[in-house]
C-alpha cells in the first residue's frame, strides 16, 4: 500500500468538507459544525483564501486530509504552520497517512524556514496523543486555549 500527499484543488472542496464532518463526528462535535461546503471552498480556494489543505491518498484513493494556515511567533521571529485539522478515515489508520501528512507539513516548515508546527488535540483522544508523542511532539500543558465566538466577539467589538 502506497501513501502519497498532494495539495488540495478546488475539485476537492466536497471531499474536504466531508472529511471535516467525519472529524467532527469522531470528536463528538458534529452538532457544532456551521461550515458549509461553500464556506470550505471559499476559505481554501476563494479570492481571499487564507487556509490550505493537503490530501492523503492510499493507492490513489483519498483517505485523509490536513487543513492548515500560517501563523507567526513573535518569540521565534518567524512564521510557522498551525494545523487546524488532521483526519484519516478509520479504515486507513495505521497505513502511514497521518504521519505522511505531518511529515509533509514538517518538510514545508524546513523548506520555508518556518519556526514551528503546532496543533491541538482533545485531552480524551488517547490514540492521537500517543501517535503525536511517538513523533516527538511536546505537550504544552501550561498553555490554556481561550476562545471568543459569536456574541462574545460582537460584545467585545462593541456591537
């Protein structure tokens, strides 16, 4: 079985959106997904696209994706990559697609002189945590994620 990674194209919008739904279902967050296929297409391939995606294929069939964007570290003084989503279909897990997606992003970091590759993982997701640990990824336990959404954003904006 051969794993390959390619950059997503506009023709992949429906596939990527389905991967997002599959990931949300796995994370028990399907009821929180607001994004439509059109939103996904616009974010990745529209004129103001600010996010990117890579597709993992196993023997030519899409089995997973990585959705990412550039961030910036003031401490490192360089841009980095923030991995928003990584998902491999359960039937393809263990074939190396997840590692290949991450290795592809790591290579991009090296090639572009980027300082970090970062992501988050749910604290209950033991298989993923073990996988990330096996790659040498450090847990940043002292950092707490904070988030504003919807009404909180509007209230802070004074609207």
